[in-house]
């Protein structure tokens, strides 16, 4: 995927002047050796930082090496001033970790006291208002620190991505979609740029692509992707025209930013003016690593982008949509899976999920829109959805949101898509999340989250949690186990 960052990682060892500098240098070398064993690449800065002059030299070396993420490694107690100034001056995400003592017979001349030094480092970072990633337990052996660094990479990727991201939106939200409100102040706080456009801008650009000579090639690509699911081939030229419109808009409007995502209007006037629904094109761009959220959901697009970076894979955006009927639960779930009825629900959207994430797919028309726009006739302007059941397997449901009073909030819940036929329409699946009923009431409803949630295909809760912490999210909900009551949960039930 070209629309996500590549991390160039560097490591700098720091040393307190009353400890042997060689101790830090040797321990740094051991960490690098363990990291390289994983088949991963890291720049080992030769300068050990003991004072501010060393800090300037090391900063110059890591910048010349092209590093965009940094590990500050306390091989011993560490110099609290220069090590935190290094984090301040480096223009990218920074992780702090410290060395554990190696052996009982080395506690005289080779004791490093980095366990103590991490306390001072964290205190100084706070004094200087410097953001840094500190692992859950940041002190370890060379192998353990190498593992910490590996876990830091997707966190660093997310931060770099947001600092270089532009969200492009088209059109105001549809009527009665206040739930997807998007105060943009927090976007700027996160380092994200936003370009808001009218639907008319998009319509004009679409018309400019009429008879684009590239359309037949895109149609051919769509036909190959759809295969036997190409049930409405007549709509493909318009969809190809629209796809080219969006891809060209990126080239012309990316500006100073490296990465782009879309939050686009998709109904109700879209169908009558453009002559199709854009869901399939949205799914194709998302598969390219360019998430396109529905209904001008700006924070939905932001969430999808974070999920794309963390998972290095296509994601989707779904409505937390409807309950699983009792007969379906009793017949297909109850005695086969360890989930209560309230743990299950159906995630749905019109047809925006990448074909690689569907068990089967067909080109269809949008059933709900057809009721209003094309009742009792052959579908025409409501064609363009990619429909099918979402592939079974592990998922992470999550969202980052700005509240109406411009405070960041987020939730994360791990679960799975069950191999249960949905018997419905759209891009849809039967989801199961432990304690979903309580989570639905005391996080999603209580915290006023909208109905859209981003879905990453795999369990990424641990990394997402650290990403959201790094971004400064204080209100971070998750599906708490039975033994842990929510603040608003009645203990007498």
C-alpha cells in the first residue's frame, strides 16, 4: 500500500557521566543485534549521548540517516536533560526504553541503574510537555527491548501517518446525520489537515472525466475482480469514471501531505445526479489503502486510516446495525460458540467493503435507496453496491472521535465475525464481541458514539490502545469483562 508511511527507525544510547559510557554502547549493540535477528532494520547511531553537545551530534547523525522514528535507550541511568532534549528536538515519534541488569556477578562495576533512570526520564518528559511512547514495562534484556521496539513500529507509523495526512471531504453530511458530527479542531491537534469541498465540486470533476481514455482499462480491472459477481456490467463505465475522478483529485489536491483519505457524501442526491451509488468504488480505494468513509464521516475516515496503518491491510466502516434474530442465534450460534445472544450483532453497510474481505461478492443495487428512488422498477441509479457476507475471523471494532465539545474519545473492542450466513443484503456479517451488550450500553450509548465503527481484520487492540494513548485520548473505552463494572453500571442488577 503506497498510502501508508514507511518507518525508518534509529536508536540512540544515552549515558550518565558517572557511569561507564561503554556500558550503554555495549548494551545498545546487543539490542540492535537482537532486533536484526528478526529480519528488521534499525540505524544504530554511533554517538552515545552524555551531554547536550553529544545530543546535537547524535541528532545530526540520525537526521542524516533519514530516521523518522527514534528509540532513546538508557543503557545506564542516563542524562535526564540531554536525553529529553533529544526527544524534543527530534521531529518524529520517540520511544524510551531501559536496560535490565544482566547478571548477579556484574552488580559492582557493570551495574547501570537504568531502572531508576527511567523514572527521571519520564519526569523530565512531563516537565517539558514532550510526548513519548513508554512501553508497558519499559526495562528489559536485549531481546525484550528488541521486542518492545518491534511493537513500537506500528505506533510510530500511525503517528507519522497522521502528521502527514489530509482528509478530503465532499458535501455536508446527509440530513439527520448529526451523530457523525466532526469538530475539526482535534484534527489539527492531531496533525491532520482537512480539505472540505462541495458535492458540486465533485460533480464538476466527475463530468470532466467523461470519455476519459483510461475508463476501459479500469472497467476491465473491475470485471476481473468481480468475476461471476459482475451482475450489473452496464454500470461499470460510470463507476470507473468516478474512480478516476477521485484518484486524480488526490494528485491535484494532496498538496504538502503524503497521505490521503476521503469522507464522501453518498446519498440522497448523489444517485439522482451521478446516476449510481459509489459503494463499490469506495471499496476499491479502501483496498488500495485509501479509505473512503460513507456519509461524510470525517472521524470514521480518520479511524479507518489508523486501522489501515496498524494492520497494514484493508479495513472497513460499518454500521453497528441490527440484532441477530433469536431463531438465527438459537439455530446457528447458541450451542456452537461461547457467546450469549447479547454478545452478537450484525455489522452492515451498503456495499463499501473490499472484495478481499467478503466470502463472496456480487454487484447489486442499494435496496433501501431503491425503495424511495426507484420503487417497483428495474434498478438503475441505485446500482453500484458490492454485496456479500464478511469473511469469518478475528476483528477489532474501534473508533476515534471528537466529541461535540472537541474532546478526543475512543473505543476498542476485539471479537470475531462468525461463519454464519447473514441472509441479508449489503456488506454484512454476524459479529460477536464478549460482553457486547454491556459495552453497547455503557460505552457506545453512554459516551454518545455514532453508529459507524471501523473494523480491522485481526486483533489489534493492544497496538490501537497504545496509539490512542500516544495521541492523548483520555476517554478510552473497551468491552470490560463481567468482573469489571462500568462507572454507570448498576451493581444491583
